[in-house]
C-alpha cells in the first residue's frame, strides 16, 4: 500500500470526509477517463482543447479536478477524443 492509499484509508474513517469522497467519485471517474483517453491517443491538453473546441484552461481544470463539468462540455471532449459520451445510472 502506498502513502496515498494509507492516507486515504485513514481519512475515510472520518464520516464527513468519507461522504465528500463518495460524492466526488463521478467527477474523479470523468477526470481519469479523459486523461486516460488523451494519453492513449498521445495528444496534449492543447491538442484536445483544439479538437474539442474548448479552451486549454477548460481541459486543464477538468484534468486537475478543479471544474464542475457540464454535460455539454463532456460531449465536446468526447467528440474531440473521437468517442461518444455514455452516462449510466447503476
């Protein structure tokens, strides 16, 4: 177990932290999916922004987890990656 996992495990014992961590899971999943697809395609944030028709700061904020992502922006990013957006309730 690395330091991050140890720290996370300890912090998750705090109910307030655990609730916030859980509520932010969808945003983290989007962030990881976008970063993974961009790296897989070997393109920069600048190239993704150009392809998606959004600003580079938008891509940077999304990948840094600083942005509450609109569905319309996710659609543009997906299109820029040559992918389609699929949202699912499980």
